[in-house]
C-alpha cells in the first residue's frame, strides 16, 4: 500500500504554504510577547509536518493478525540477512504467536528493540532472535515469565508501507492475558485507525466484541476484515452470509438485521473478506493474480483512500484552522495596543493605578480554581474506592454464579475416567483457571463500565462549574479592557473571543467536545478525557480481575482426593474449590502475608500483589497520577495561561500608550505593517482550507 504521488505532492504543497503563513504569525506573536499564542502556533506548525499514520491490528488469538500484517508490509527495500528465503518480519505459526504489543515503523537500519515498563530500551534484539523467541510460549505461566519485563517491541522495517509514513501496531489477542490486553487498550488513543480481524471459521466472541466496542468509543476509525480460512470463498452458494451479517454488522457494529443483503453490502460498513495466507504468498511472490484473488487489494485501496481523503484532510484542516483562529487573536491584540497608543497618557496612568489592584484580585480568584480542581479530584478518587470496594465485596456472591455457568469440557463425557492421571489433572487445572479468569474478566468489565460512567458524570459537573467561573472572569477582564483609554470591546464580528477559545479548550479536555481541537497545544487527536477514560478502563479491568490471584491456586494432594472422590457433582465441587481458593488469596491482608514465615520476602511481595488490598491501592495510585500529571494538570495550565494572557495584554496596552511621541509613532506604523502581514497570512491559510476541501 503506497500513497498516490499526486495526492502526496498536493498535501506536501498545502502543508508548505501553511507552514510559511504560520511562521509569519509566530514571528508577530513573538514580537507581541504572547506566549500562549506562540505555543499554539508552534504546535500547529509542528503537527502539520507530521505524516505518521498509526494503524493497529487487533483480534482474538490466532486470527491471522501477524499474517495479514506481513502481507501489508511486504518485502523490505533493503536486504536483511535474517529475513532471507522470503521470510516475513513478524513471527507466525500454527499456534498464537504475538505475545507483546509490537510497533513496526520505518528505519534505514533494520533492527528490533525491546522496551521495558519503565520506558527504557533493553538489550538489542535482532530479527533472528525476534522471530525465534518473541512468540507465545507453551503455557500461560511460561509466557508470563519470559515476557514479564517486556512491555513492547519496536521493529524498524524499511518497506513501501512504512516508508510512506505508516506505522503499524501488532497486538496480542483480545482474549489474551489481561495485563497484555490492558497495554493494547493504552495504545489505542495513539492510533489513527485499526483493522479488527475475525476468523471465517470462528467469529469474535462476546469479550472480543466488547473490546472492539470500547475501542470505537475512543473515536478510533475501524476497518473490519474476515480472514478466510481453509480456502473459504464468500461468493460460494453455501457461504453463511446471513450468519456473518448477524454477527458482524448487527451484533458488533449495531447495524440493521439481515434482509437478503449481498456480499457487496458488507463494504458499506468497511467489512472486507481477505485470505491472509494467499495475500502473503502473493506479496512475496509478486503474484498480482494471487493478490487480487486474496481480496487484500480492495482493503488496501480503502485504507489508502481513508488515509489521503479523510485522515490527511482532517489533519491539515485542524491545524490550519488553529492558525486562522490565532491570527484573529493577534489582530484583536494589536487593535487594543493601537487604541491605547492614541489615548491621553494622563488617562492611561490613572487607568493603570485603578486596574492593578483589580488585576491582582482577579488572579487571586482564578487561583481558587485550584481548590475546585482538588475537590473534584478527591471526589473521583472517592468514587473509585467506593466502586472498587463494592465490586470486590460482591465477588463472593457473583463469582460462583457467573463461574457456575461455564462448562468444563475436561470433566464432560468420559473425561473423568482419566482423572487419576497427572496429565489430565493438569488439563482440568488449566481449564478451571482459564474459565475462572474469563468469569472475573466479565465482572471486571461491568465494574469498569460503571466506573467510567461515574467519572464522566463528575467531569461533566466539573466542566460546568469551571465554565461558570471562567465566564465570570472573562466578563470582568472585558470590563477592565474597556477601561483602558482608547480601546473598544470589539473590532469585528468575525473575531473569536478569548473566552470562547478557553471554554472550547476546557470542553475538549473534560467532555470530548470536538471544538476543543481548535485550541491548546497538547489536547492531542481525541482529547485528554478519551485517554483518561481508556486508562481508567485499563486499570479497572486489570486490577479488578485478580489475574495474579488465579495463579496461586494449586492442587494439594489431600484436596485432590476429596474433589475426585466421586463422579457425581464433580464439576460443581471443582468450581467451588477454584472460587474458594481464589477468594482466599484475593482477600489476604498485608499482615496475613507477613505472618507467613515460610515465605521469603520477595515471595511475600509477589503474593501481596495478588490481593484485593494491593490492587485497590494501585488502581487509586494510577488514577491519581494520571489526573495530576495529565488531565487536571492540563486544565490548570490552560486556565493559568488564559489569566497570564489577559493580564499581559492589559498591562502591555498601557505601556504602549506611555511611550514618548516618537516611539508611539514608530509603533503605530509597525503595528499597521503587522496587521497587513496578519491579514495576508490569514488569507493564505483560508485559501489552503478551501483547496484542501476541494481535493476531498
């Protein structure tokens, strides 16, 4: 998949013209010492230059994600010794392979790196080691142990796709270990689009559909691929089109019921049928007929169309519109300065004396917003603690009910006759743990959903209260500006008020209001609240599922004898055992563990991390850190920047008017020239907007 050269050249030209106009506005903002405007314009210029497009592949274990990704990537542009004989860069196999989130990006030097959970690069990996070792191991415990310190792999792979600015993310299965699923969820807000993969012989289960739904809620653009297994042909007469429509279009995407729709109707919902194995073979053999038959070319065409006609156009519009907005800010500021220059100096001195104490009072009132933010942060943390305690307490009643509905295949039919064999006992043990983990995940998702809803409600109330406070402050700043001799409140109906910009920024921070993208240098693509709520879902699910506690369940010999004493009611006894042993570990306290003298200190610490007490603490700690270092920190930053800008404009306006006559004449001439430059730059930016929309 490559960019069309015609479109790419057009976009490059648009961005070059916009950057030139933004650089002119930055120079003027620097002359006027408007720090917030400088920061916004620099951000617009920087992000306008970014071409990276991040595409994630997600789906259940062994759905063919790595195979499809290898087909999309294709052969390298340079020779890679470890990838001879047609080897692809991502590990593949008959069993599930992707154990860790992996990013694949362009690099002139083909290489593989492993990153730990502290954000540090570990020892270098080469492709040979990566293809051999970076796979899911034989059992869950071995996988956890091998990858316990590896958060993510980063693969530098020079090919046509990555050279075009596309970065790919290969994710573990959506039904993988909860902590790995959590890492995948954390990466979603940083992606532009995702391919959700289904197997044609086993469509997504309930947990995977929930995962896809949560991903969509963040605003992620989704494309859906049915990986055709065993040479399935969707155009054959016996292909279950109605069944696929029901499972994918109706249940997963919330579309209409099946009423005889054709295969072509799936594409209206961006659902595509691809044989990943054929696509990979066709790509590496350069066999166009095989590629056409595989269905990958249609998918690539749609991805390319989205990248160029939707994503890139929106990308350019977002930051060019920010430049237009800030050009209006500059014009409005210069108008205020020119008015003060024309005023009587004695009146300006009198006005300064009157305004200084009022400015100090407004700053003191603005600082009270810190207390408001602290109050809402405490409310959020209290809500988290209350919801977690209610969830953890409910496990004793809910877990047996949910777990009881699961079917243990290792205890069905004639399987119990094999129970005396250690091998079959291990199979029963592994299945019991897996089903227990699934039950906990279902209950954990309910907890996560409730928690997200409560936090959203709190943030909505916080937004309304901050908006009211900022509105009051803005009205008073406007009144103070009006008291500067020679100035007026408005110069044109097209001007966007500072208040509107601040409120739209706060909406983007707290409520996912799309208007928030018009303001602020660090709102990101979808707003900080999207990231916060995804993080909450990640931590809530990870810490609520008690996955570590499940690992501590073991079969003592005396328990084995009691459980397997009779076939009648065997499955029920096994499930009760699992629930009892899980709750026993999960509800241990720190003092309980410290009293276990038979355990070494590191063993005590590992056991403590499996408990409800520890996981509650970590959940609260992570959410508090996220609020302090990102979401609420940004709210404080935006409010303080607003106060600084308002004060600065008022004070500088008076200073401009108190200069000597010669200097004032020079400044008036300079400001007139700046106004002309601003008008020209704004016109150029608006012209780019018009032509970008025409290209779409």
